[in-house]
């Protein structure tokens, strides 16, 4: 697959003429990616495929900010990726830290809604309700 800078700008949702390196670095700093998460997300950015998107989302749900623009191109691929992540949550391979990140981070509400709309996300739905109840009790 031929991959160029305009496609990367589309994935990063960049309209300005700044340096891509600066934009990528700023994204990683703003969303507090760890070094491992950066490596996986860079693999996706420089070679966007369905498998790399799944690996990035398995590593951290924060990678949704990068993956979502790529998946908007193909609804079928988006459904496959969401299905795969939802199955990993249901089987327990993605545990509490992943679901907590989905529940806590407001910028992941779109990703959370897609996972909940998929229909197999009973564990995630229960976790979010539990998290909301606990946060209300703490207040």
C-alpha cells in the first residue's frame, strides 16, 4: 500500500502546515503516552493497517484518537476492529485498567459509545456503571 504524508495528516486530523514530527510529538505529550504506547502507535502511524490499528487499541485505548480517522474510511473494517476489541474485553484479556481508562477519559466517549453499541460489551457496561456509582459515593 502506498502511503504518503497527506494520508498521515488525514489520520492525525491536521489542517495546518506545521511539521508532522512536532504534531506527533505534541499528541503523544498531550495525551501522556508511555514509551511502549508511543512505539505501538508510531507503528500504526507509519504503516496503517487493520492489524496495526488493533495492536494500538489493545496497547492503550488512548490510541483511539489516532485510529478513529483511519477507520472512518471503511465502516466494515471499523466494525471488525470494534468487534475484536469488544471480544477481548468480554473474554477478560483487556482488564480493569483498560476499562478504567475508557470510563475516566472524556475524549474517549466516542470509542466507549461504539464499544457499548456493539452489543457484546456487558462487562464494559457494568464497569462503567460501577465506576460512576463509586465516583458519586466519593463526593
